[in-house]
C-alpha cells in the first residue's frame, strides 16, 4: 500500500448495538485529539472507520460491501481514504478482512481501539496493522476525557458475556464479562452531565452482571450503582440495557419502585417461549420463570414498559414451539421489541445443530411474530394517550418548529412550541402511531 498524507477528516460509521454507538463516539473523540475533524455532511472523509457488528450474517456481510463502495468512490474521486475496520467483525474475522480487502489498512477489535492513533501512524506510512488483543479494561484508562455529548448519552459499565447462549457470538467477539470500576463510572457520568447529558443509559452486553466496590469498599451491584448515580446533580434520567433474566436480583427490582430517576422501562430479552427451545439455547430460564420475574418488576413499578428480543427459527423449533412464543408475547404485552430470524454464526454450537429451519418457514414465523409485536406496540402507545409526561428533547423534528424527544417509556414523541435540545418539557400525549406519538407542550407555569 502506498504511503499517504495524514488524514484531516474522519467519518465513524457504527452498526449494530448501542455499545457500538458508544465505542464509535469514543473513537471519534480520540481522533479529535489527533487534530482530525469530522468530515462535513455529504463530503468524503480522509479516514473512514467502519465500526461493525457480527451478531447476524447480514450485519457481518455489510462490512465487505461498504469497503467496496468506499474504495470505488475513492477511485472515482482519485483519492483513496484510509479505511479502518473496528468492532466485532474486526475481532472475529480480522485476518480474513486483511486478506479479502486490500483497501483496508487497519483492523482493530473492540478492546483495542484505544491504540487506533498508533495504528494510524503506521497506516500513513503505508503499513497495514491488525490489533485484536483483549487486554482487560486497559482501553478505558487510555481514552480521552468526555467533553461533548448528547442529552441522552451512553455509558459502558460492563463488557463481555459469560452466558454462552448457543446461537450467540458475543462471548467470542467481546470476551469474558468485565465490570468497569465504580469510581471510573461515577467520574465519567459526572463528566457527561457537565458536558450536557440529562439522561444516561448504562450499557453492557450483560449489564445486570455489573459488580464493583463503592468508595467505602462495599460490594455493589447494578442497583447500587444506579442508586449512587441518581445522586449526581443535573442527571435527570437513568436507563440500563441489556439484561439477562438470570442476573436480575431483588435489589434491582426494588430500585424500579424506589428511584424516581430510573425510567419505567425494561429491556429483558426472552428469545423464545418454548422451554425446550430455551434449554437448547442455553438460556437458563423458562417461560414461566421469565413471566414471574416480570410480575416482580411490574409490582415494583406498575407503569413499567417492557421490551424484549426474540429469535425465530432456532434449530429444531417446531410450529407448536413457535406458537408458544406467540402465546408468551400475548401474555406480556410488550411496549416494543426486537425480533430476528435465526442466523447461524461460525463457531457457535447452534450453527451445527440438527434441524436447521428453512428460510421460508423463518420468514413466515417472523412475519407473524412482528404482526403481534406491532399490534402490542400500538396498543401500548394508545394506552398512554391522555397522559401527561416529561419529554427529553433530543433533536429538531422534520418540520420547522417541531421537536422530537423521548417519553419516560422510551417512546418517540414529537411536539411543536418553544423548546430547545436538552430541555425536559411537560407534554400531554394526544395521538399515537405505531412508532411515535404526538404531544402537546404544556405552557410553562410561572414560578
Ligand atoms: N441469530 C439471530 N439473532 C441473534 N441474536 C443474537 N445472536 C443471534 C443469531 N445468531 C439476537 C438475540 C439478542 C440480540 C442482540 O440479537 O435476540 O438478544
Ligand atoms: Fe449473547 Fe446470550 Fe450473552 Fe446475550 S446473554 S450476549 S444473547 S450469549
């Protein structure tokens, strides 16, 4: 590869989960420290970071088509950008990327991206570099301080997963469970608030497994961390995601009833409604134990909005077993949910299991499941019409004078009137669609 000049502009493109969004922001901050600025909207960047997702085959394949598209555009413009592949595809297929895509000069895994600046120095000299080491937690200490952020920010508190669900690549791409230290998290949360955050979502592949020691040296779990973060002045809302049913303890359930700043929303993936399928998935919960857990959360916080993840067509799933998933959906009444067709991932036990389900069957099941989930989402939204609630304004809406934000139940709400990004405003919910609600801004009452 030919030597090139140092990049002046960058673009970080994150795919997949919220943790990738967080990692993308941290990489952007690091590039900023190097004096590289974001490429203006619509313009080509000198450095493109593809922050990839490996969770399903479609997501993983996207990286190669993106690389092809970027190099083609570079060839047409007579100027090839530097390309870095980061994220979980980098971790899982680093060598393959280097072999398959000569246009890529850097491959950096999710635990190694703090070393991106060194790799960039090499890339500028025409050397290609791969770094997919997994040093425990070293990354965070090496990253620059948080100085800029959105009103609704992410904060990674935990990474990795020890659960080894048989379909999932995460334990391989993100490694073993690691909790970031308590004091680092309190510090980062305060910095985010100083930088303008009003809401923080605590992130982890298995966030409820977070554990640490508070400043007195006492062991604390996620509930204790949330309790202490709720004391941070200026922080108005706390959320967390994603949880595994096996790690939800009584303290966390109680926290939902006791901490006002903890929003009434819970994302708790169930994946399937059949106990046989759940066992084959190595999920360690049954449909019944999951429903019982939700009862506990709902008792603590009756207006809790529920969200989940589902996989249809896991190997061996029969029609009758799929019906059990639909029955569970009917029973729960989710406010929103994510659903996917099973995608065999190399190296995972389920990829070689007997009874792989034909695509047409998966298509049909997904359609039926999504119809049920969409029905419930609309019903949930309609149920909130007539209520007044606080909305955190996150951005301008499509039309002039329109604003878009989130309700406590994570619904998108738009309204018109005097407001600005970062405001927490009182809104009456007046009309519900499947994906958003219309609100009416309440006039501010003079103090
Ligand atoms: N195929 C389909 N969906 C998957 N997920 C994880 N692995 C796979 C796979 N191999 C889904 C699960 C998980 C969400 C993040 O992605 O539902 O909760
Ligand atoms: Fe994957 Fe299961 Fe861990 Fe979630 S809990 S990241 S689905 S292995």
